[in-house]
């Protein structure tokens, strides 16, 4: 196993972290609560035995059962071998007292006296301003840091770079952050700019969705052909992971593993990881793949946001992003999930009244009012 800096902390983290959102289930329902506990425990312990020292779970994973199973997996001396991360379900916080109630519940489920790395989960601008700031949750977090229930504070987020920058600069308590990042997300959400901003502040950066929910594991035939033509043979997953590990700002890459075979494959890939080892021809391969994916884009929106703000509150670039996602990855279900989770009702395409005020501002000349009903038809 290779180990890397974890921000400003005097501790080295394994290149691969175990993400506990996709445990195997007895009924075959992904992400469901009926976890195959015996196999999940075997997988987690095998990864730890092979050098993984970062285990990441969260309150809602597997409908609340992931933390329970992780707590069991870390018995018999395994808790002392790893740093444990879990997350505050910010959407369940209605008043400041909910912080302690939820944290104490998680400590009990995980059978531990402390959480090494505690994240405020899935922040966006409204949750940051209307929940964290409004309820002064950072003061609650500071108290939990002081009494030892948590050792380090961080956050995860799914919003744009401006929001990420606001949150990063919003507190001196942060030790780390968690962002979605892969070779298709360099300009999406926090993106490469966010990665470098966090690193410039000496924050550790934990990477989630390195394979974009598995979508980069099985690229179309023309993209796989580009990879296979390179002298060094790698699976598409290896290409994606090694591209991330090449970057010095990355601390640890999380993988949500569902089978022991996936655990072993990722361990083998992590052992080969190195910073700065990707050659210029290898970078060009990734650039070609990215270009081929983007050629499948339906709406030529660059997310410049000149069309914003919309008078009725529609998040125009966000709607186009999810619409294009459905076509890029042939994944309408995934796009619908993102549309429902990351956009409020007001922000969704169905709120468009075709006032056309945005169209004169669009540098790409997109007929936005004509596209919005198509977005609604596909995603709503």
C-alpha cells in the first residue's frame, strides 16, 4: 500500500480508502438496508489487513445500517488500525441540539468513543447558510472537538466552485474536505480549482466518485479502443484511478466496493499508485476520452452562468448539466436522481415560464425556453 500526506496533519493516509455506501446486500438491492454483514465485515477487514487505514461511512448509507455494520467490522482490534470517518446528516438538523443528538447516536452505532474525521454531509449553499451558519453549528462542532468526541472536522459538498470557496473560507476549524472528482468532473462542482484551493490552505482532500458512480468503468467501444491502443494495458477503472492518484493535492481516494473481487482489484491498483507518474502521452489519452464523452453533449451549455439569475429561480446551467449527463453516460435514472436531489422545485426546469430574458444573454445562443420543456419531459 502507498501512503500520502493528509493535509497539515502528522499522519499518512492510505492511497485507497474504503467507502461504505455500497456493501453487498442479501436481497440484491444496491444501497438497501439488508446488508450481507458477514461478507461486508470480511471485505473491510481484508482491506485493513492489506494496508487501508481510512474507512468512510455516513448516517444515511444503506438506510442507516452502514454505520452499524462498520461498527461491527471494526471490533476485534480493527478500530485501532484505522481512522474512521462519518458524516452529520445536515438535512436532519432543525435546531442546534440536533448536532449532539445525531453525533451521539452515531457514536453508539459505530461502537466507538470518538470519530476521527467528522464531516458535515453534502453541503450546498442553502444548507451552509440556512442551517450551518443559521444554527451556529460550527460552535457545536468546536465543543465536540474540545471534548474529544470528534478529532477533526471537515465537510463534503455537491455545489459549484463559488459555494466551495465560500465554505472553505468560512471557518478555521476545517482540517479536510471531501469532493466529487474524476477526469470528467474537472470543471464540475469544486473541480480542479477547488482541489487546488483546498490544498493551498493545507487541507486534506478526500475524493469521492472517482469512477463517477461506476460509469467510467465501462466506457463506449470507441473510448475503450483509445485506452487499449496505449502500450501499457490498464482497465478503464485503472486509468481513472491512476489519473487521480497522479495529482499531489489528492490525499485519499474512496471506493465504494460491493464484492471481494473489487476490493482486491482496487488494492492492486492502489499499490501501483504514484504522484507525478502519469506521462504526457497518458494525459493525452485521458484528454481524448474526455473529448469523446463531451462530444455526446446535447445542449452546448458551458455553465458560464451569464443567463443567471433567472427571474423565476430556475437553475438553468444545473438543469442542462443533468440533461447532458443523461446522454453522456446513457444514464437517465442517474440524471433523474441528481435532478430531484440537487435542485429545489423552484430551480427545476418545470418552473420556466418561457419569458426568454435569459436567451439574449447566452453567449452560445441556446434557445433555452425551447430546451426546458425537453429537460422536464426527460427528468421530471
